C-alpha cells in the first residue's frame, strides 16, 4: 500500500517531542558516603545475606559497635574485612 492510501490527510504534524528546558534541569548531588551501616545496609553493601553479616559479627571477622541500641558497622571495618586486614579493624 502507498502511504497516502493509509493516511489520506498526510503525516501528523501535531506530534512533537518536548524536551525539558536546560534551565529547568537539576544536577544531582553526589551521594555522600556513610560512616556506618546497619546490618541490613552492610549486607546489601557486601552482597550477602543479613544472616551472613550476623555470623561474621559473631565470629569477630567483621567488627561492629552498638550505639543508641543499634548495631553499626563502620565503613572502615567493611573495607578492612574486604581486604582481609585484621590490624586495621576498629
């Protein structure tokens, strides 16, 4: 079939793509790195289960602290665990 047979009135001209104005765009702020993570967040960061994090904490392989009734794992302790550096753990 020919285009004119399918669309007798011609191509639609009312369809336009609208892009946001550049003065309306907002630049995202860089995410600020956390100093400490809860067990759930640490598990997501390490890509393991929460049970694994609790096991690592219990055996002392992953150091943690309790502050305000919450178990926290510092960023330095996560990095030390990943590097296998027992001396650097806080």
